[in-house]
C-alpha cells in the first residue's frame, strides 16, 4: 500500500515541479521585459499570462497533497503508534497465560518484538517515500542533461570543431 501511494506521490510531485518550472520561466521572462511591458501598458496581459502559468501549480499541488496525506497518516500511525500497538498486542498475547511471572516475561518479549517490527516497517515507509521523490527528480535531471548535451552539440557545430563527443572522460593524469 505504501509503495503504491509512494508512486502516486512521485508522479504528482513531478507534475508540481514541472508546473513550478514553467511558472518560474514565465515569471523570469516577465521580469526581464518588465520595462517594455510597463512602457506599452501590458501589465494586465502579463498578469493573465502569469495567472495561467500559476493555476497549474496550485492544481498540481492540491493533487500532490491529496495523494501524500494518506501516506503521511500511515507513516504517523506506525511511527507514533508503534509502542501503543506493540503494548496492545503484547497484552493480548500475555494475558492468556496463567502464571504471573511467565505472563510478564511473555509481555516484555512480545512488546519488544512488536516495537522492532513496527519500527522496521516505519523505516521501510520512509525509504519508499524517499525513493518516490528520487524517481520524480531523476526525470528532471535526465531532461536537463539531455538539453545540456544538445546545447554542447550545437556549440561544437557552430564553432566547426568537428568534435561531437559530448561527454568526454576526464583528462589523463600524469602517471596513470
């Protein structure tokens, strides 16, 4: 369940970041041409354009929060409630025993085992969330790398160097 929710969160986070990037680009363009926009009285038009870029940011953020909320509830339930759950399970198991000493020993054993199991589940949940974030960011990094390669290739062609080896190994060190 956590893994599936993590995937949905990752997809939603990727959309949020893409829409934020589009908004930042539009905002930077507006700042760059602010003098001309002001001179020609285009403030209202630019406001509409920026609002159109900002609307997907809000919509995607709401989708992201709706997808992340159940995951946060599950994480908090396990993280904050792990001791309570372990005590309840330990009590259920222990109170079936007649002997007081054995009951206490069984409760302690069950309680500590359940705390460890629930703590491990919580760590897994956090790692799945980190993985979902990494998946969302890796697509952006890959796209950025491809764009940078295209710019370098274009630059090499413009200069007429004939070099098209975009990613070259680091220069050899003396003695290696």
